C-alpha cells in the first residue's frame, strides 16, 4: 500500500502527502451515495441538511501531485468503491 511505499522511499522517513482521488467531492454527494447504497440493502437512513456553518467548505479535494511525482502513485479506487469497501467491511 501507499503508506509502506512512502516509508521505504523517503530518505529521512518523514514527508507529508495528501492522499485521495484528486477529484473534488461534496459531503452531500458522499452522503447521498452512501444512503443509496445502504438503502439497496434494506437499511433506511435519513439525514437533515442544515445551512453551512461559518468556515464550512462547499467542496473538498486533495492535491495528490506530490504523491504521484514522488512514488508514481495513482488512486486505485473511486469514492463509490471506497463506500462499497466500507459497507462490506462493516457488514452493513
């Protein structure tokens, strides 16, 4: 996995990298994807949408260029894949 590659290839053993897909996602989109996936399994989940708090970000993404350049790494999974792994790993 990427964390082992980083430890093996960094000369001083310390460097900071962003890890992610490199694509922007909103919390709302992730919540909707999760809701749709678990509802297909018969689990109902409702959530309320509140107005954003001061300082809340509308979208979040990670710039993974440093990681790509240092280790020739690229993401292997999409957000949907990660949600599937999460659900399967917790037997939801």
